[in-house]
């Protein structure tokens, strides 16, 4: 009888204990909308700078919410900030390498 129970547990999902998923859960993007004061607070730029960057396609585009209201997806603002931080790191690494090369230039 014990072997029958073991066999049933291995094939019956009702009896079998749940197994962990083999693939990770997909990451759900935040659908939260940020209004202009929140965006200004998050990115540290003023309204005119934000709209100038949007015009040059260097900032996430605002979404029209109503006749007189716009907003930005929170995940797009977060991605913008993450990209800016990565850009800063890349520039910083390049400047450090350039500074080291320039400091030794002409020396034996």
C-alpha cells in the first residue's frame, strides 16, 4: 500500500506536493502615472528642461490624460534615471582611463 501511495504522489497533482516553478515570474511594470510635480521631484529638472529634452527625444514622452493633464509612466522615468546613472558610470570610467594615460604621456 505504501508503494501505491508513492506512485500516486508522483503522478497525481492533487496529491503531489507543489513543485517550485522552473522559470522566474515575469517582472510586471508599474503602470503608475506620475504628474509633472512628481517627475520634477524625481529627476531634479525643471519643467522647461523636461519639455526641451522631450522635444529632442532625450526624455520619456508625456501621455495625454485629459484635455489639460499629462503624465509619465513611472517605469519610464525610472528607466531614464537608470540610463543616466549608467551613462555617468561609463563617462567616469572613460575619464579615469584618459586621465591615467595623459598623466604618463611623454614619460619613460
